[in-house]
């Protein structure tokens, strides 16, 4: 990338170069000795040195070098890896440094800089938007950028001791004929995935499975396989989601007696060798059917 003195970017040695974003190379930032750089009012004041050093953070971790051409002269400058930390009242530089592969980190705290407080349930940790330009009847240059997709991370429960930050991830997509993103997929801190539409499986469905060789209680899985030469009792634990499905198979020689919240109308109480049964949880009736 090249810049000329007095260009539309400003005279580099005399005026601040304000960029609404970052100059990035190999995951880092180059900062010439004699160039003052600001960042679109996201930082209270620009820094003019080869390293970012302030009361609230510093930019370290040299990972390489980069070149900038100025007035026909190529200058080589240090490339440093950096992380920025959004907080309740703005953006500061973090004093965290990474010596390995480049990382993109987003930070969120309650309170204020220097007096950070624990994050709370429901707080947005990070959101990102994908936008595309549409002329919208205005011709070239007469349109605007519109959101096509959004992903977000929010705190999904009470923040506990020991650095516990339960998080929910959501992906929203703008549908054909729509103008705003709608929730398409979400995964909660309990690892429960929500699909707001049909699910197409290109290959076979893979189910989580547990095998029971004697009297036991079912695990939190989808497929339950009983394998015992003698009879035993299997207690089926309650479901959590309406319509949740499990399958119980008896491949052993012994008869399996089922206990738990099983419908007396739609479910059987025993499985002989070779028999199987599919059950669905009904939240209203509070039982497997």
C-alpha cells in the first residue's frame, strides 16, 4: 500500500491519518515512526510512536515487518499483533499479548474502564453484520448497504464463580423477499441447537448412544441400547423439550422392564429380546409417549 504526501489521505508527517477501521497485515498493525494515526473517534487521542503505550493498555508482540512506500521511498516498519477491548464506556487497547497465531478477540465488561464489573445474563458479548450494497432504485451511488446476515453471542444464564460465562450463539439470515435478518439457527449454553426451519441431512443421522448391561438410569443421549443376558430394570429419565425423541433397543437375551414417566396408553412397559420402541416427550402431559 502506498501513500503520497499531500494526497487525499493527508500529509502523513504533518497531519493525523484518520482511518475508520484498521490497517492490517499478518494479523497485526504497522505504525511508522513519524506518522500519527487516529481511528475514527474510537480512541480519545492518537498515538505517535512505534509502540502503542497508554495508561489503559499497550500493543506488543512483534510478529514481523511490513513496508510502506512514501514519496517513492520504501520504508520497513514493525508489524505487531494487537487486541482491542470494548468496555461499557468505549474502546481501549488491551495489554494482552499473543506470541502465536493471530487472534481476533472481543471483550465486554460492565462498569467502566479500570473499574470493570462482572457481565450479566442477557448481555451481548459480540455481534457482527454482513451487508451488501443495493442501488434501491437510486442508480449507481444512489443506494445504500443492507444487512444480509447477523451473528451474535449473548450471555446465556447467570455468571457463576470460576470464570463461568455461559453463552448462546445465534445466526440470523435475511430471507428472500425480506429486509431484515430472521433467526435461523441458535445454540445455547446447554448445547441444544434450535433450527428455525427444516433440516436436510445429506448422509445418515448420527445419534448419541449409551449401552446398559444391568439395572440403570438412562443417560442424556438419543439411542439407548440394552444388552444383558438376564432381565433388568431401566429407568427412563424425564425429557426437557417438547417433542424430544429417544429410541430404546433391547439386543440382549434378558427382558427389560421400563420405569419412569411413560404413557400407559402409547408406551409399553417391557421390551423382550429384539424389540425396540421410539418415545417422544410431551411437556403438557409430562410424560414419554
